DNA sequence: CATTTGCATAACCACCTGGTTATATTATTT
DNA sequence: AAATAATATAACCAGGTGGTTATGCAAATG
């Protein structure tokens, strides 16, 4: 709720999509996450921060560690947006042919 | 198929998402599309070009006009990616509580 | 208490993005 | 043939993005 960042923009980056996949069914610290990518720790921290800002990741600080987990319900907006068009692409298979057809 | 541009990046921009909605069940020319947005014609042309590059829009030139239509099946990739996580967010409702819980 | 660890922050960089205006190109209209 | 219309292209610009290294700081460890 009240996501400040746009979730569509957050998932535009393939690295962040991979992070979501990583944290879908696992709780990892920032360093754990960083081990899965060939980039510096600050770069990973920034990505995680963006994911948190739009609600896609939830973090809980425990001592000096930060335990992170994906909050996948934030993807509902994306799923619904894409799915609203499913009827269209199931229905009208050949748009190109359709476009060309009306040249009388 | 063989989309050169990333569809996730294409839909990251709200203007382009609006254009997809506009062309979901309508065939419009570039100028028709431009009338729906408060930006210059070249700006609209660029957005449409990006949508075309990743297969989200199909265009057919007819004389000096260009007839455009959304090819919504290109959204299947997005829908499938988001939907793969639906089981997770249906299953585990309170991630935050879950995260906090294991502090024994 | 000194050191190490986990993470954030700052400053910087190259490149990308989304917009602009001006102009070119091609097709239609008069 | 000249004028107009539809679109593309070029050149430019401000601000954003994704990365870096260096450093700071709180928490855990020896």
C-alpha cells in the first residue's frame, strides 16, 4: 500500500527480477544476496533499497544483519495489469493480418 | 519472437502503458495516438518505436499514415513471470510477521 | 578495548531516458 | 506544380540509472 516507487520500474531491471526470484522462498541477508551477483555490496544495497521502496522486499534488522524477503503480493498490480489483456491476445490471434486486411 | 528490446523495460514507462491500453482494441495512426498525450509528435513517435521494437505494437504503413495496434501477446512473458509467484503470495500472507517471528 | 563484520552513505562516473525544437522526407490535396 | 499533412530524423538537453571506490558506523567478536 502507498508504494512510493513504481513497481513496474523496479522490475524493469533484470538484476532486480533475479533478486526477487532469489528471495521468493528464502530469507537472506544483504551479504547473502550479494554473493549471488557479480557486483559490489553497495550496488546490491541500492537495488535492495529500490525493491523495498516499492514494497517488493521486506527487511528486518537483526543486530548488524538485515534479513530480507520478497513480499510477492506487491506483484499483484503487475499480474493484474498484464492479465487484463489476456482476453485480447487469446481472442485476436493475427493482428498483423487484421491490420493489412482493411485496405480496400 | 526475438524481441530485441526488453518488454519489461518498455512497460516501465507509464506513458507507454497508457499507449498499450489505447491500442488494445483500436487501430490508430501515430497522430491519433499523439492527440491523447500532452507531448510533442516526435516524443510519441519515439515511444511507439520502442513499443514496436519489443513486439508490443505492430504498425502498417498506409500511404503517409502508419496504422498502429497493440500486439498484446507480447505481454505473455510479463504475465507468466508475475503469475509464477502467485502461489507464494497466496500462501504466505504475513511475510513481515514471519520474518520477525524467528528471533529466539 | 581493539578488531572485524555487515551494511549504509557519499562522491563520482558513463551511459540511458524522456523530453524538446528544427528540419527532412514522403504522400496527398488543391 | 505548389501547398499541406503525416511521420521520421537530428541535435540537443536535464535528469535518472546502474555501477564504482572510499569511508563511516554500529554490532559482534577476540
